[in-house]
C-alpha cells in the first residue's frame, strides 16, 4: 500500500511548506484510500487479509505451501490500484 500513498503524495503533496492545506488534502486522500480498502476487505494488514501470521515460522510456511501470496494478493492489489485511480 505504501507505493499508493506515495502516488497520492506526488499528485497532491505539499510543494510549498507555507501551504499546509496541500498536506491536509494529501492526508485526506490517503485516509480515504485506507478507509475504502478496509471497507471492501475488512483490514489493511496482511495477517488479517491472508488469515495467516507471516511473522511466525509456521505462518510463513503455511503461506508458502498454500501459495497465499499468489492467490490472495493480486486481487487485493488490483482493488488498491482501482481505488487509487479513482482518487487521482
């Protein structure tokens, strides 16, 4: 998701430090992206989205043997990109 946040920052980001409203607009867009994604998928976190704790050896092994990244992540990335495109 971080690359999507950066994209919003590039378009709406603060160019002039005196224009705090630009910064606030960017924060608002990032917040909207996060809220919409969470509304569609219930979470932003990989542990929740994959129903697997990747920070444990057992969770990582489960994710690898079940090919969770190949099966779960692509549609999530597509949704994040779609939302981003709507916001840009």
